[in-house]
C-alpha cells in the first residue's frame, strides 16, 4: 500500500471511530415525530380569522392587567443598565426611518427596533409576567404597540393582535416537548418569536398563506439559550423575539418565500425542539384562551418566576416570627430539579445574577424584609452582610418536591411546583413552611388596582411624572375606547 492510500485509509477509520463515538454520545431519537398534517395552516387561519368579538370579556380584562404591567416594566427597564446600551446600538445604525416610540424616551425608530428596545426593557429586570409557556408581554406587546402606533390603529386592534399573539405563542409552547427547555432553549426567545410574528401578521392584514410564511420565517429566527440567564442577553432574547416577528411579517408581506408547514414538518420547528404533543395545540387555540386557563402570573418581586412563591412564604415567616438575619444560623430551600438548574447563580456577585439566585432572594428578604428594583443592583449584592447571608442559604433538589417533571408536566407547572423552607435559628429553633400560590398567580391574582400600584412603582423608578403614570393606568383600563395610540404614546414617551 502506498503512503497516500494508507493515510486515506487511516483517516477513514478514524472518521468511522469518531462517528461511532458521537453516535453513542448523541444517539438518534427513536421516537418518530407525531403526525399533525395541516397544523401550520390551522394556526395561520386562526390568526387571520379571529375577531375582537371572539375574545371573551374576562380574557380581555385579564389581558389589560398584563398590558398595563408590560408598559410599566418598559418604563422601568428603560432606566436599567441594558436600556441605554441597546438605544446606543440602535442609534449607531443611523437613520432607518420609522415613528415608533422607544418607551421612556423621546426616541422614534422603525417598528422592528422599537420592538427590540421595548422588549428588552420589559424583560430587563425579570419583573415581567409568565404565561403557560413563556414571558408573554415582552416579546408580543412591543411589536403590536409599535405597529398600532405608526398605522394609527385603535385600542381594539392592539388588544386583538396582542391576544392572538399570546394565544399562538403559548399553545405552541405548551405543545413543544419539555426537552426543548431542558436542553437549554429559552422559550421566551424561541416561542416568543412565533407570538410576535402572529401579532404582526394580524396587524399587517396578511392572508393565511402569507401568515404561514411569516411563521416559517419566524421558525428560522427563533433562538435563545438559558446559559445566558443572569446577563443582559436574557432580556435580549425577549426583545429579539419581538424584532424577529416584525421582520418575519414584513418579509412575508412583500413576497418572501418559506416552508408552509414549519411547525409539523419532519425537519421543522417541533422536530428540532425535541418533539411535540399534538393534542395540546390541534383544535385548541382559544379553547380555552391562555389568559382564562391556565392563566398568567404577574410578579410581586423583580426576579425569576420560580422565586415568587418562595419569597412570599419567606416574607410571611419573617413577619410572623419577627425573624432577624443576625439570629439565623442557616436556611434550606428544597425544590425540583428543573428549577434548581434554572437558578444556577448560587454565588451571585451582580444584580442580574441575583435575579437567578434563590440564595440571594432569601438573603435580601431576611436582611431588609423587602425586595424591590433597587435591591437587585451590583452594590447591594456585593455588600458584606448580603454575601455572608448568601453563604448561609442552601438551595437543593428535594425528591418530595420533584415529581411533576417526572409526570411530564408543563413548564409553568414545574415553575410553580411547591417548595419547602427551613430556617435554623441560632437558639436552636427551626421554623419551616411550604409554599402556596404566589401573589399575582392565577390562583391568587392581583386586581387591576394592585397591578396599577406596581405600575406606579415602576413609573416612579423611571422618574415618570405621576400625572403621566395615572394617565396610562386610565387609558389601559378603557383601552377598547381608544381611537388610536396617540394619547398612550404621549404618556409613555420621555
């Protein structure tokens, strides 16, 4: 054998060996993708055919609370660390046309960039709502608001597009395999892109074929990785999803081509996402609407969904027993594996990392008996007393509270699965508690006025005059009567 042939043979054998090793490390899924012919067509026709009158009154009322919450978070987020940076980036692109408002500022940009900036702001403080599969306001409200503003659409148009986008996103998210999230995808970025595309297609008046194309483009744009939790890139996922949907609808409107079966195809989104369950989406859009069941959680504290009910219970125990941090020996919090993997910032050093740390959430409540936007800053997280308390908190996986994932439960169900707290006092006393549904959850909802109070706090954080804040609260309360977005825009602009 000549040397050249020997090298070829050696390389081929090495390639076969490597391929065998990779096959063992990454085995090909044995489960065949479920059949759901016409699924993308069904979703597209729902988007096109749904009318405002098809949405139940209770769903409209619930949606108004999330819309108001979203606008308040956009104001607060405009004053976050990420807000000025993304605006600086957009400005660097030069004049690109458009009259959509970047909330909290005087800046006017193309709708796609307003969706990007405002989506990042809503999610910047991780203080935004959580639907059945994702954070819904951040990727869907900004592109809807931007298009309504530039095209002088009315309040009913805004709510219709928003609800259609929310419904489509959550049902797609409900259907996708739990592997999607477990393998590292962030659903607000991936699934949120479909919701944004649905809302934008509705406002652009696309037909069913064009809408299917918009969804297909969205499928190729969908992205977001959970390893970026605790950094500015997590809120980027939400803003980028809003921008993606805007671009997808724009391209579909002018004749761009894409696959018409992006959801159910063997090489489509659900296959790449790890599979799906057809019965959670086929003939389920609007039956019931997500806001009606399982509902939307509006947060009491400016951090992850997982911490909300645990913080409620910790605060209750602190107040009931007059617990002082100096008297605490240690704290233990037991929960499920999925949530433990999400809250991986066990030794946070920044405010953003603190938002994904159960240890920090418990510590700041023990020290200050509150957790506000001002609590989640680098300076507070790095305080010696806070770092000392963090070292005394242990967050762990407890088999007793790790059952829903094994039963194939939804992402939302796992996020709010019960947790167990134990506070060990230096005098030997042990104080314990189990979590209940968080304030703001569908089981323990906030009223419109309670959401308005949260909005006022966010507006104050962004230094918005109280008169303008009260105007937004009133305008959203009667949004169906708004002839256009002009008054709302004026109240939300800087």
